């Protein structure tokens, strides 16, 4: 088909101590149109491939993006084929999941925001070539993520309820965020009940929660803390008795009891002291300049993933960061150069102004809500968005046991300097757009997947802006969790041409790896472990073979899942 082209990325061969070697080989990439009206249209930055789900039985990927769903056959990993595309009006597709013989697709309703919905389909019918709708379930304002239990009888919905502008009444509407629960009454998913649990009971507890780093951002017009909460990402613990739900902008994790179907707790994630690390805070400093700054990072993870190590439960978090900006009604993000710093930073006013120059700290985006002295109106502290890292925390306490610090940016500077804090910029070459996100969240770590190979866990972290995937390993024989950096994967191999020219030649992929999934060899069409990458900005779905070689000790491990 004319919109399919295979792209190869250089092989990577790396070592975990003297026993673990891994190679990644991109065997194919499929380019998806963002619209079919009036004919298939292709372009960068159209969110054509936002999220995906993989049917291990039928070897099919369900990819959603913009207003479309694509059903892609990957039974031949070298030649993926689009079996079906289906477009919707006045919606944004937000998530897709496969469970058993059903497909769940979530939609933000752009006409009536409060009536976001989930369509439940039977899996793709190869005989009729159709997706057959079973239910349309109204779930609320922006169902950002859906997560079914293993038996498919219960689906948890992150009802984000991000504020929207009501143009007819010229106002900003911020509905309460919530946790939706779809419960199916039989194994065939024939009947269901639905309810939403909101965060109203936590309004009176905010003063205590704030001490742990929980944020209440938009407070104007009587907006409550419960309305300000925006649930986004969901993961279950191993026995599915608890759901952990990321409240990204609020810098917190909600704990949901699956038996009582109540929100058990909200746990703050604290702040990252950038005095302990180095970072590049300016896109106007002429290149890569990393140093310590008197700034705090708001972790604000996007993806979270449950992980068990030596009998202890943890959450892995990608600390992307996000601000609440709804011009002209409310804008949280401000630059340091545009605010008044108090003498806490420097008693000499001239030095303070020098600090706020564009080549120094002045360009950095910070929160207008955190750090401002209510008496003086000046800022005693600066809080910037995201941790520019991934973290591992205890699930029971949210205690931080590991953070990658500035390693992702540092390794990018060493290994791929043209991609350092890079961002797609229309009309620019890749080289010219490097460093363009240093002032605003840096690499924006956003997606996570893991693969298990005997005594080694392969941890992959997707970074939005430069379009890279950082590869780490964790030695499971050690009681301490100590991820070791291995390499970067990227679908960008040329830097002296414009993004658009490379895209037109199908020389770019995996840009903004919004969703990444590891497929074990037993579930893979080729019999080899796979990494599936959904590039939102590039509108691509890439299939990468993961070839692993290990010591004889690990190869004899019956739990070892690897291509031999």
C-alpha cells in the first residue's frame, strides 16, 4: 500500500555487565494519515498515532489518533497492513484497549464535553471486515485513559475533566475530575453499570495534602480542589486490588480501592531540588549549557507503571510535567524574566536582574502559583514543570527510591547532541531546532514499558520532544533498584535537513513516542520479542525486534523470555 514504507534504524549492541547483550532492529514502520477527507492526508504534528493496543491472539494493532482508528495486521512484521480505518466526527480519540474479544475506545466529545464516551466493539471481524459496536457508554468529561481488569469484567476510567472554554457564555468551565467504573454484569459484556467517584471528600484535606507536594492550581471563580483534579494515567497492582491513578498537573497519585470502589488516598510526590543536579534552562544560550540553578522541579508524571522487586511493590513514573494554561482566562506558566524575584535569591537587585536574562534563568517557564509570597507579591521560590527524568517510588508510601536525575539529558548531550532538548519546528532543520525546549520541560519523559529476561528487566522510557527512547536495565539479583543506562533508540538519522523533507521521504519515525509496548516472544508474530512504538508527531507505528543474548546462567532460567 502506498502509505507503508519500511524504515531501518542502526542496530544497537550493548552490555549489562558481562552477561546481557541486546540489539534493536526496526523492521518496519507504517505511516498513518491524520484524515481521509477528502483523500488520505499525511503530515507531521497531527496526532495521527496517539495510542495503540495489541491483540496477542489475532496479531493486530488497534491504533487511534485524531478522529481515526486504524486496524493494522502485523502477522508479517516486515509488512504491516491496514485492514480497516474508521473515522468519527466532532471527537478526539484518547485511548484504546483490547481485552479478550473486545476493543474499548475512549473519546473526548467536542460537541458536549460532559458526554465523553467509550465505544465497546467486538474485535475486528476478518470475515466481514468490520468492527461491530456492542455498547456506547457515556462516561464524562474527557475519558483520558481506560484500563480493564484481566477478566475484562471491570474497566477503570480516568475522567480527566480538563477545563474548557465555553465560547457561547465566555467563561472557563472546570468540571470535577473523577474515577469512572464500568462493571459488566456477565462474561460476554452484555450488560453493564457505570458510576463516577469524584474527589469531593478531599476538599477539606487539602492543607495537609499540600505539605506532601499536592497542588491546587486553578482556584478562581470558586473552583474547588476536587474540580481542579485531573486524573490521567492508570496502573493496577499485581492482584488488581488497587488502582493507582496519576493526577499529573496536581503532582500526585490517587489510590483507588477496587473492592470498595472508593478513592482511598491522594499522595503527593514532593519536589525535585535542581541545586542537586545540573540542567539547561535556556533556549537562548547558544547551545548546551548545564549547571545548577536555585529551582525546584514539579515531578508531574505522565505514564506510571506498576513494578515488583524482591517482594516490594513500586511505581515507575515518567516525569513529563504540565502546566494549566487556558488563555485568556487563566495561564499558570510564566517566564522567570517576567516576574519579581525576592531577595531570597540575591540581595543585590542588579544581580537578580542579571539572573533573569534570557541567556541565564530568564527564559525558564515556571509556575505562577507555587513559590509566590502572598504578602510581597514576589517569588521566594521557583518551581518549574516536570522532573526531566523517570522515578521509581514505593507504591505504599510514594517514597522516592530512585530518580534518573539529569541522566537522560546528559546522555543525549553526549550521544545525540543534535537531539538535545529538541522539538519539531516547522521549516527548520533538526540541528537548528536543538536546545529549543531547554526552557520548558526539556526532554519531557512520557511513556514507559518493561520487558523481563530472566534476571534482567529491560526498562524503556519514551521522551516526547527529541523523539528518543532511553533503554535501561535493572539487575533483579540485586536487592537495590539500580537502573543502568544502555542506549537511545530514535527514528531520526539525519540532522541537516528539515523535518518536513525527511518526513516526505519517510526518513523519520517515532517522533513523540506517546505509547510504547513490549511484546513477549510467545505473543509475537515473529517469535521474537518486539517493541511497538506509536509516534504521535510523526504519525507512525514502528515495529522493532529485540534480540537478546545472555550468560548461560540466565539462558537456563525457565522464566527467560528471549529470541534464541
